[in-house]
C-alpha cells in the first residue's frame, strides 16, 4: 500500500471564482463593443428621424448601420441583428423602425415597393411613416432614431 495522502481537491475559492467571473464579463463587454468599418468624422448632415425616438432595440449611441448607398430609394433594408429596418422613402430621406410587428410580436423581414412586410400574418406597413397599410396589425411600427453622418447611417 502506498502512503499517499488522500486529501480532497481544494474547493474553488471565492477569489478565484470572482476573478473568473470578472474575466468573463470583460470578454463579453469587449465582444459587444466590436469596432465598425466606418470611423469617419464628418459633420452631421441631417437628422433623418422625425418624431418619436421609440427607443432603440439594441443599438448603442452612434452605432453605424449602413452606408446611405446600401438603402434603395423607395425601399429599405432589414437589419435583423440590430432589430431595425431602415428605409429611404424619397431621395436622401432615411427612416428607421423596429422590426417587431405590433400584431403578434413577430419580426418584419422584407421591404419592397414602399412596403415593409411581416411574414407571420401578412401585416404590411408604410416605409414612409411605419403606419399600417394592411392588417391584421392595428398599429404601426415603432420609429427608431437614426442620424445620417456623411454617407453613414447611425443608429442612435
């Protein structure tokens, strides 16, 4: 028989646990604060959201969404990962709305011919003002606050 000491492995001490949790928190924060492609520092050319700020669905102040050239005139683009749809109703006018359909909280996924469509039940919304064009939704999309800075569209 061996005379090895049979001691239990030391329990995870509080200091080690806190250090591990702190490191995980820092990693999560750094991941969430990823950099954007565009760091241009031009002057603000226009505020393109008119009316309420509806609250951002996950964007942070000044988060670059797209280039103005990415948003077709009379149409738009859905940014599902940001929870926002950006439209360009007329040349140089940009609007943004939450992707959450007020009918059943599903997500809109398409913009074409001036209409934002929810695939769940067929509700349609105006790309110009987010208002209901066709139900079953009875209220429009919540407007999101954006700003055009040079050729970048920023989620505020």
